[in-house]
DNA sequence: CGTCCTATTGAACAGATTCAATTACCGTGG
DNA sequence: CCACGGTAATTGAATCTGTTCAATAGGACG
């Protein structure tokens, strides 16, 4: 619980020479919409922020007057119910945007999972920049529509999938992400702990742990050192994720 | 199951005099972004489509080359898992847009709950219109961001709320919608059946029915004729929705 | 009045949770 | 280098919420 009580945003002075030198990751998102001069301009709008592990960026109910772009580390986005139940709406990784809500209040809280760095854009300046570069608008729409599709997929997972299917789907999603960088990747890193995963998948940490054990025992995955998971049998993991898990407790696929 | 096997879109000839005379509802969404001449222009892009109850508009996997705006009736948006489990991602009512996906394939299926009418815009023409009216882009973004927030709220419901809380939240959401039209409204109409509600809330139709009975018995709601539900004790319904349902089976709030 | 479909109700069951105990891990310090 | 302490993860057993399967009731319609 105490991770939810952290003090807000720690804003560092900008590195010398450039207002947001560390923000190149973010630029990938907009590179299709902007030329070099415009990118330079956008850079100048931002300042750098750093968060320690478990430190909060903003809480649900806070004023949403700043837009962030995560450049390093990872965040969790979550909502708390009055009695303490928590639902993690998503994990954010370098390149992801944050705080793009239309309303002026955040509906969710955001916290660092591990030490993180962000680019910080005051909403007013960001909006003015958009006014001058209408193509960004389309890019923002593209991002929001993508997020919406992902959110609806998660609704299917939360509403209709079993515990095994949920964790298998989750691991496959992370693998797909890893494969964008390296198409041959067979391992994923889990910066978040079991409780984070559980609150994302609508389960308890015990159930998540049990399913990890099941997947390990049936030689579908292997748990390596340092939060690394090796996907040993992707075909079987996909079968489990789609509900075709067979007797689930037994051996691997054809081979 | 047979409702899922319906033939696709029934496209009617346009009413005489105007290409999409019935589409005024849709215009409300864009009125903040367009002037009268532009609205007229947009109208000319559309044609009218009608659906019977349980008729399908498109299926998951279909090409997403048309954008719709619902003008009459209601739709369900859902995804099927390979074994037939269904998750309803949302219900659509007059004024709602549909088919705005970025990718070229629909991830979800859409079906009429009751007889419905839509405006139909070929994607190419719609995109060209947007190119000429950049302010619409912002409006589209606003819509998508709103949908995203709603989808995340639904994730909280599906991941962390009990059956009682889910149905109470659902009824309150419909009441809030009804109150946009009439701020004093105390009744809501449920065009969808118990199975639709169950598949939206991640429950079974039996559980939905049981919770309806509970709410009825504890005099929080009253079931009227013709799919109408009267919210008798809104305060108590809100308490149940937020997890403060007390002993849940007993009488109403202070009165 | 009978048929069909939906909704409701009942009782046994199952998957995930809860509570509790044990084990593994990691950084620290002797 | 290894013991120690604290946290996270795993495992176990009982419990519970919601499901499943089955039967009954209700309503619309011919």
C-alpha cells in the first residue's frame, strides 16, 4: 500500500545544451507527421522529469494540465476503488504518451514501476504547437484509436477469459512488443511484480503465481534470472491464450 | 446463436430530396466543429442504411472501409472467442459513431439490438472531407479519447467489481445517459436482453437475472412493462455500485 | 389456447480467492 | 564468504462467488 502514498513528480533541471535531450524515443511516435525542423521545435517545448521506483506521477482526480512522454523505464496506470481494490489499466513503456485526457481531471493514477524518465509538456504549449501543426492531430487520433482497440481487447480478456488464458495472452502481448525491436526475440522482461500483473489481469497475485508455475512445469515458459521469461513453446502458449489449452497441466506441443 | 449468423447490411435507396435527411442526430456531434455550410456538405457524403433486430452490420475481420453514424435504434459491439464465449464491448445509441478504426480490419462485430438506422460514409470520401476540414480531426480525437476513458472504466468494472456492483454501475450509466435528455428522468429503457447485459458485464444471464431480482426485492429498482426500469432509490444504487452495498439483501436507504 | 422464447429460480459444481505457511531471493553486514 | 533480515514469490487448504445445468414461470403472438 505504501507505494501508493509516494510524493508527486520530481522535476529535474534540464541537461545543458538542450531542453530535452533525452527525449528522442518520443520522437519516433511523431516522425511520420513532422519534419526535422518541427521535431526540433517540439523538443524545445519539453522539460525532463525523473521518477524513482514506485513514485507517483499523478493521482486520479488530479488536474490534467501536463502531457508526458515516457522516455525510459516503465509506468503503471491504475484506478483504486474506495475499499482499496486496484485495477491496472495498462503498463507504459518508452515511447508511450500519457495525460492526453480530454477532461481536465485524471481518471487514473500513474506510478513508476522502475526508475523512469519522461518528457513533460505543459498542455497549453502543447495545444498551441498542435494548432500550428494540424498533422499532429491526426497522429494523436491514431494513437487514441490504437489505445482504444487495446482497451477493448483487454475488456474481452477481463470479461471472458480464464486465468490461464489471461496470463498467456499477457505474455504473448509482451513478446509481440519485444519482437518489434528484435523479430527473433524469445525472451521478455517483466519489470512489474506479481501483484501488478494480477491487478492488470483481474486476478490475485497467488493465482498469477500458480499459473506461472503451471506454464513452467508444462515447459511452455522458463523463468530466468532477473525478471526475464523465456518463451519456450510459443505455439502452445498461443493455444492456451486462445482457450485451446487442452488438459492444460500436461506436456508440451508436438516435438 | 442464430442472431450471430445474420446477413450483412441492408442498404436502402436514399430518401427523395436529400441524401441523408434522417441523419440530424449525428450532426450534433460535429456541430461544435462545423458551420452550417459544412454540415450540409457532410450530409451529402452519407447514405442511409437500415437494420432489423439482430441483423449484423459487420463482423470481426471484415474490411473497415465504411464509417457509420447511428441515427435510430441501438447496436451491440462484441467479440467472439473461438469457443463461442462472447464479450460485448459496448452498446451504441443514436449519435454514436462506428467503424472509426485505424486498421483496415474490424476487431469487433456490430449487430442491431432493435430496428436501427444509420448514416453510411465511405471511408475515402470521409477522409477527404476531413482533409478539407481539419477541425473535425480534433473532434474525432475528442470522441476517441472519450471512448477510451469509458473503455478503461469498463476494465475496472470487469476486473474488480462484484456482480451487484457491475449491474448497479450499468444501470447508473444508463440513467446518466437518460438524464442528458431529461435531467429529471427516473426511468431507463433496456433495449437489450439479459444475455446482452451479461456479456457486457462479464457475467451469465442467470447471475444478471438474480441481481435484478435482488435489486427489485430490496426496492432499489422496479421493473416496469416494456423493458423499462424505474430507479426508485438512486442513492442506494450508487452505494451498491461503489462497493458500499452493506448487507445487500435488505431494505432501502434512509427514508 | 398452445407455442416459443426469454426470464427467473433452484441446486450442485468449479474456478478463483482468501488466509496462512513456507520458500526463494537480494542486499547488507559480520 | 556466508549468515541475517526483509520482501516477494510460491504453495497449501478452506471458502466463496459466480457458473452450470436443469426446471419452472412469464409474455408475446398466432
